[in-house]
C-alpha cells in the first residue's frame, strides 16, 4: 500500500517489481530490442512493455519518442492521454510533454511561474530500422543493431508478421528458432520432413556479436492445413543462420536446386522474464509471393512452436552447459549459451 518513507530502488535502474535479476536487467538494458512496428504508431500514444518497464511511444514532427509510461507528477500512465501538436498530454492533470520529455505546460500553474526541471519524462534511445522501433534502455548500447540489408533491397516483397506474445523467456524462443532437430516433430503440418534424418555435424562461427552456421535440410512443404505429404514436393534446402546477440536471428532459406532464397528475420523482445513479444519480417527477393500467404504460413509455424516452448522447464535458459544433456546437433545451443554467459548474463544476485 505504501512505499518506504525513505524510498529504496533496485540497482541498475531495474523496475522494483521486475522478475528479472537486476544484474541481468542491466546487461539486457544495454542492448537494442524492438518494441513495435513503426506502422503501429499512429495518432494516439502506444503503450508497450520492455524488461518489465512500461513505455509509451508517440510520433511527433521530428520522429518517434520513447519514454517511461509514468507522469512524474502523480504517476499516471501518460499512454492513456492524447497527442496535441506533437506533445503528449497527461490524462490526469493535463501536463503537456514535448518530444524531448520536458514539460511544456502545467494548466494549474500560473503562466508567469516557472516549471520545475524535475517535471520531465524519462526518455530512452530509439532507432527506427527495418520497419521496427528499437529501444535501448541503457545509457549506451553495448551491441549494435543487427545488419539486415535484405529487408531494404528494392523489388523484394517484405511482409511484417503480426507480433505475438509468448509466455516464454526470450532465449528459449531464440534457441528453438535456431534448432534443427525439432522441425520434423513439431512442424509436421507445415514443412517438417522425415523424422529419421541425421543432422550432420556443423561448425558455428563465433564473434563478439554474432553466431553463424549453415546446414542442409529436406523439407516436405504443406501449403495448407491438413495437406498430405507429397514426396514429389520434397525440397533440398540450405539453411543459413546468423544470430545477432542477444535475441535476433536472420535465417536465409536457399533452394539448393533452383538457387532461389527466402529470408526470415526473427526477434524475441523480452517483455518480462517469462514473456516475450515475437517480431518477424519475411522477405521474398523475387517479389512474387503475396504477403498475406507468407504471413499465414509463418503464423501456422509459430502456432506449432509456441505451446511447446511455453511449457519448457525450467522456464529460464540454463547457461551452465552441463545442466542439460546435449547431442552433436546442439552445437548452436551450446555456443549460444556460452555467448550469453560471456555477455555477463546468468551471474545475478538472485
């Protein structure tokens, strides 16, 4: 009901009620995460959440502003307010905030009185790229935005998949997206091939920012739900993965016979410790596939994955690689867990 007379705050700026360990929160806060598609931000403020921190996004003449969704006067959610001339108006007392977060007007204050400098929204660094609004909650970003030039090439069909919210930790989703072994068993109604197919050993190229690998796979695509497997439709694909730490993956699917390619860009944005917003952008370089068909197929794939990833236990991804039993096909998973540990994750105080 009450906060202490002498207010205590969690270290590193983490929200008091966050489920994320403060040490992990500080590491993740210094990374870029998408919070919305730019097209979602219209004439009203948009409320989102990142790392348990409520945020508000709005569009002004100079671009998009991202701020903490809290008026410093009495703690009202400013996302419930309105926009006027590019300014955000608090719904409780009408305080008006500019794109830089400063309070420009207090209706109850005499026009001759000065406005306290403390009346300022906490704003955050943001960048609009690949159609997504990326946010960094830290003072500086320790990792760059991923490099996805394929999205920006002329002539390609680009489809933005409606974001879904998964009751799963972001790294759990990432590990699954980069996993080959689950495909025949989980994706039997979309593109999974034969169950008894050996995943040949592969190498993972590790840098400070990315993990990359390539493998071959024989798909059995089912364009519509309930469609039977047609051996004549078996396709030899080469999957090229590039995982940008901590949670963004670019997957290029190449048809080995025809040489045609298709791109899937996938990011798990950590809403909370065990809640993730999944952003995906699909790219057909030929421009021949209808976006609606691309999106529908991807949503079917996601629906196959989500229930299984949401029920994995423990919910947190073990960063001690000895905790789980591994097989050679888990090479990427092992390197991913090691890379997250090198970032400083998993060393918290909890």
